[in-house]
C-alpha cells in the first residue's frame, strides 16, 4: 500500500498519478490525511500521558523511600486516572489506525511516471514485436480441435469431473505440459533464481500482503472453514516468503522461482476468445519473483523482460510486448509489461506473461525491509513475472507448430519430452 508520509507530502502527485488509472482519489486522499492527523495527535497525547505516568511512578517510589506515604498515596490516585486515560487513548489510537489502514487498502499503486494514461487494454502501447508468423497448411485448426484430433487434452472429461475451465491433459499432452514446466524452471534457475516448492493454499494475511485482497476477493476460491484461499498465482506464496522480514542490504537482490497450479474463480465470459486453453479456472504457471534495492529495481525489471524474451526466442514463437496503460495496470503495480504470443490458427494475440514492478507497494503491506548503508530500515521493492503461464504457450505451440503430419515439438523441448512430434 502507499506510504502515508508519501501521500501527505505529495498529495497532488498521488491524485494526478491515480487519475492515469481513471481512479478519482481526491476524497480518499483527503480522508487519509485527516485520519493521519488524528492518529498523530492521539499518539502524542498517549506518549505524553504515559511519560507523565512514568514520571509520577518514580516520584511515588522516592516518596515512599523518604517515608512520605501520605503524599505518595495521593499521587497514586493521579496515576490511576492517567492509566485509565492512557487505556482509552490506546483504544482510540488502535481504532484510528485500523480505519486508516482500511482506507489505504482502497488506494491502488501510483503508476510510474512513464506509464501512459488510458482506460482499457485498447490503449496499451506495443513496444516490441519479434518472430515470424508461420504460414500454415490449408485446413489448419485451433488448439481445441487439435487436442481432440490427437487425444492430448480432454475438455469434456474435465467438465464432467469438475466443470468448465478444468481440462484433463493426456498422453503426449501431459508429457508436453510437464516438459514446459521443467524447461521453464531450468531456465530460471540457470539465470540465478532459487527454486521453491510453495503452498497452494494461503491465509488471508498473505492475500492482503500482495494486494489480492481486498481488490480481487471475488476472483479467488475460498475455503471458509479454514479461512484459506487457493492461490491465483505463485506470486502470493512466493512474495509472502519475505513477509515481516528485515534483510541486510548485502542480501539484495533475491530471486526465487516456483511452479504451482493457479486457480481463478472468474475465468471470463463466453465465446471464441475463451475457448479451449484461452481462459481457465485452473492452470499451471512458473513464476519469477525478485526482491530488489529501490535503486536497482527498474534495471531488474528490464532484466526480467529480457529473460522472458530469451525463453520465447528459444521456443521460436512470434511474440510482442505491450506497455500497459494506467487503466489496465493491476491494482498493486507501478508498471507492467505484457507478453503476447501470436496464434496463427486463431489469428489473434494470446497473453502469456506479465512482468510487474510493485516498487514499495507490496513491501509496505508485507513489512519487507532492509537495513541500508546508513543503518536505517528501508522498504525493498518487489517484482514478479510469469515465466511462463502454460495454457496459452501450449496453445501457441500446438497451433503454430501444426503440420499435415502432426504437431512438431520445439527443438529446445525435445530433450524434455523425449519425442519430436505429436501424431
């Protein structure tokens, strides 16, 4: 979440920055500043009351030592009043702090100054495009037809077992899925990321820590009995590894990677755009997460972009990169680049990765700090990216690599699959 001192000292900057998201923050910002003034006034009164009470306690002790019990007892009555007052002030302070925190949860991150204003994905900026779109044979099919033809993904069976949006991978389809996961993890660990196996269920504090709550509550599966959430991405458990952690500056940067299934309640609308693997309730993804010094986070951000580029180049898939406008940038993100693969059979772009810099927004919620060179505690920057989400990468491979003889396997994946064609 945004830091109160930053809001207080940069009120107009915050309001103008959030306007890029088409988010009218003026009333909320004003309430935050007023509540913070109340909080600080209460804190001052409480500190003064406690200081006076402590001073009287010392005086009482001295009076007893001097044999002046009567005077000491009179002061004890005054300390009782002060203790009751401090209790009331402490309760009022806690209530005010909770109100302030709930207000701050409603404010999204301020976009980086270079993020363009805009309302929707239609106003995102294409900043990079690479790769040759293959010319397919006559009769080429979208991946959901190929899945049925080669018996590698069964959407109807998944619908029977669970419902729409839960595909069943079979045979070479399952092997290709496993190969992609292993390949992505190997690429990430070779690049210096430490592999983690992470929980698939997280508590409420973890969801608040990364910004899924309260913003995306309706999109997550929730087990009310144990008050746990199925993860929408490995970002949530992976970033919460560092919740309530104080690092030394020498420990930065930190990079971790992990494979998890991901679960999304709201998989989207109906129609061709969400057929097959295009949008699912359950899907697999390999994530990369970084904890960085603020001075280096945008260098790291662009390094993550280059890392994902390298993977797509090895897969030989045509792709482009979009810089998201303010209105399409996620709630906790300061800047996000989306990667999209071109599906020749569908004649459309499919999003397969987002790389985001959250600056201090998540770290402030997580209380993730490091001790800087001056010995002061400072909030770190957090970043994450899909490296990669499997469904649409798989869709792109099936559709772009299809031939009349079968679906060829990208050369880089053959050592992982053990076969070169699905036929």
